[in-house]
C-alpha cells in the first residue's frame, strides 16, 4: 500500500514540474538548470547564430552590389560602343573610359578579397570569445568595404554621365564646325556679290579654274551678266580659245554700259582675238572704236601699234 502511494506521488511530481531530464540541454531553445560554464557556452552559441544571420545578410548585400556592378559594366560597354563611332577629335575620351575599366577591376579585386575574408571568418566561428570579437571587427571592416564600393560605384556613374554629356556637347560643336566648313567650301552658299569678288580675285591671281567655276555659276544665274561674261571671256582669252572668247566678249558688250571700267580692255582683246582668227577688218574696227571712244585708255597706244602692223600686212 505504501509503495503504491509513493509511486502515485512520484508520478504527480513528474507531471506537475518541468522535466528534470531536460535540465542542462544546450540544444534547447530555452534551456534551464545550466551551470555557469553552460550558460556561457549557450550565450556564445546564440551570439554565433546572430553573427551567422548578420553574415548571411552581408552576403546578400554583397550579391546585390555585384549585380549593380555587372549592370554598370554593361552600361559602360554600351557607352564604349557608341563612343567608338565618333569623330577622331574625341579620342581623348577613350583614356577616361579605360580608367573606368581599371576601377571595375579594382572592385572585382575587392570583392574577391571580401569573399576570402568571409571564408576565413567561417572557419573561426567556433573559436573562443576573443575570436568572436575579432570576427565582429572583420564584419565591421567588411561593411566599410561595401560602403566604400558603393561610393566608388556612385563616383564612376557620375564620371560616365559627365563623359556622355561632354561627348554630346562636342558632337554638337563638331556638327556646327563641319557645317561652317561645308559652307566655306561650297561657294554656292555665298552671297552672289561675294562669289563675284572672289572669282575676280582668283582671276587676278591666275587661278583660272576656280574663277571659271564661280563665274559659270553666276552666268547660269544671269547675275551681272556683263561683267561675268567679260571675265569668262578673259579666261578663254588667256587660254588662247579665241572663238569662245569672242562669243563671251560679244555677250558682255551687249549687256554692259559703255562706261563700264573694263570696256576698253574688252575692245582691245576683241580686236586681238579677231586678228588671231585672221578677221583683220573686224579687228581694225574694234581697235578704231577703242581709239575713238576711249582716247584716255592705256590700251590706245597698243591699239594704234596693232593698226600699223595690220596696214603693213596688206
């Protein structure tokens, strides 16, 4: 009877109180009955679990940073492709872009170093308390490196944006300069009076080909046909194309005022061209008109000399 009562009491005690067999269980979420050393060990295990969570979070951040770095690399590659098509005046930009690649290499190296530090940290997680403290220091250093990498990435992004903006400005300036050069080279865009003045200047400097192109353009436009025809005739005269010269001299004299500054020159060269084509009577008429109508001309004495020579050839 006493044994039965004792067993019943013992069963009641076991059901009413926490299990004494679980005391000192370090794997329990809420252990109890721990000794001082067991409490210290359980506290370290909890700290290590927290550190593992922090490390996992840091790894996630690092992976996110890596993805950002990859996206930046793709952007830089696209920018490099566009920059390669620009004018050779922008070659200096290439050296700046290459520096961006160097920065990316440094970032990759830092990432590798950080990964090595993480591996070393994992290997010492189950060490003593001093080692845990050192791990915390390593994590702090790792965070600083991540923040430093972000700063570098932000700086690189600003550099690339600045390069692209400067590149766009340089392209616009280059287009304006090319357009100016194009207008300079194509005289057809100039004012007609400016073309005429340039053509006459080219003629005076014996640049007959350039002068003829400009004068022919003005001739087609029927601009100041008298003076334009005269200088075209003078070019043909210089090239000993007397027939073409005479046609243009005729066009000029019928389109010019008698007071034009070149009429005496025109009459003398007309007479000389006729003389070369053996049209002697017509040549005499041209010389006589010069002598009678423009007695103060410098060509009068030459015209008189030509008339004398023509009289001797009768």
